[in-house]
């Protein structure tokens, strides 16, 4: 049975689309048939991050309205086989997404895919609510910053009350915290909330820590999800997150300040274990 | 510049500023704890509050700002507390309190 994963955050600009793209690519690379859906109706952007913006013909809303079949709207990813993209519509019609419409599309996708990744829009409007409504897993993307942490907590509240699983009193959605734009240097200086600070406040299992990285902008410039930049810290951190999602137990990387070799040489202090 | 301000400037220079991350964490802990309590409140509360005020206003001339409604939860029992400041019969402010308890 297909698993539905929602990538959500409440706050905008924290890395939902970047995360959706990389997690989807990661799952497909491990051989799972995956589809990633853009729920940000009116502000489609997943297509750019996935590098398929020029191949969009039909979109999610066309499928819901019966103007196109699912097969016509699904775009085959150019990087990985087994990965498909369902772009959002650029319509300004706020009511284009309906619960019934989304249910029908997801039900159809469930038949052929292993993972359905739903890229939620920012905010708590209809798009965001529908992206999470049918989910089995939620990846809550959070920056170590006050407004993002607060909004994430708000999303956790919605995940436990305004979703199908909650309404039917089934087993709750599995929640995963993904800390992005993490800067170990600033944490050491005391200017940024640490992993344990955020963990203490939100209290959900940590799926991964993505360091603040130049590679993310380079990846979006090129339209290649950052997980494919295998040399980069962010790419490797996303690959680790995918492994953890699939049940592997891995240590967290890139969470400590890089020290210059000279500094390390002259440091008398024993390196503390993490 | 007075000696005092100079002195405080020097003192300030040597004081280690409080780490902002620590401030952020404390602020978050407080606001999130507060929001988690209100988030579990039933949706009908604000509508009910409006209706209750309407009813009271029908009989007494009250200042709507002076009405406070709170829901408190104790084990197995919710207490709805309604506080209305009634404008005085003898120019004196009188506080009247209506309490209703509902068992869930």
C-alpha cells in the first residue's frame, strides 16, 4: 500500500519544496516508485526545482476537473526513473482544490506508486490543509529560528486534529522533524537555536539536519534537486534523511563547526563525543 | 559626557552579552506552552461568548470590554468562568460572577 508523505512547515521559505524534491528523488533512487505533487495552487514552483518547468502541459487541477487524465499530467523525471511529478496549477481560483477531487487523485496514484510526496504550500489555508489531510507521514521542515519553530508547532497541532487519520481516530500521522539551514558555527557562538533546543520544544523524532549550504541555491538555479549533488554537505544530509526515513539508524553529520586544521592541531582539548 | 555614562559604557563593554539563542529558546517555550493550551479549546467558545454577552446586554447595560470568559480544565472537569463587571446601581462597581461547570 502506498504511503503518503506531506512536507509541511507553516512558515514560507524554510525549504519545503527543496525538501520535497530531494526526498522524492532519494526514495526513487532506492527503487521506490514515487510521485511528488505540488499543492501550491497559483504559485507553482516544484517544477522549477525539479527542472521540468518547460514540460508542464496539464496540472493537478486539470486532473481534478477531468480536463486531463492522470497519465497525461504526470511528468516523468529526467534524473531518476521511477519518479514522476504532478505540477500545481497556476489558476487564481482558490477553490480549485476540493477534498473529493484530491481524494480521487490520491486513490488513483496509490494503486501504482509506493510513495506519494505532497509538497504543501506555506500557511494554513486550503492547499496546506489538503496536502496534509490524507497523509500517513509528515515531514515538518523547520529553521532554527523563532517564527519557524512556532509555526511548526502550530502545524503539529493541525496534524493531530485536522487530518483524516485524526478524524477517524486511527493511528496518528508519523511525524518527522527536518531541521534545515542549520549553521553549526552560529550555534557555537550562541546566536542560533541548537538541535537540542528545537528538539526540546517540538519534541518529535529528528529525521535529519540539513546545513546552511551554497549547494542549495546552485541546485535550484540548475533545476537539479540538491540530493543529486553528492559532493555537497546538503546533498549528503538529505541522502541520510532518506535512509533514516526508511528505517536506517545513522549518525547526524555536518552538525559541528568545521575547524581549521591548524586550530585543531593546536587545540589541547580532547574532542568531545557528540 | 559625564563620568557616570562613561563608566557604564566601560562596564557594558566588559559584560558578556546574553546569547540570543538562549533568549529565543525561552521566548519560544513560553509562547508555545501558551498556544498549546488555547489550541485545545473548543471552537464554539468564541461564538458562545458572543451569545452570552448578548443575553446579558439585553438585561443590563454592560461594557462589552468588561466581560471576561475563561475555560479552565481540571481532571475530568471543565470550568467555564464568566466575569462581568456590572455598572453600578449606586455609582459603585459591583462584580458579579457566574460560574458553570460541565462534566466531560
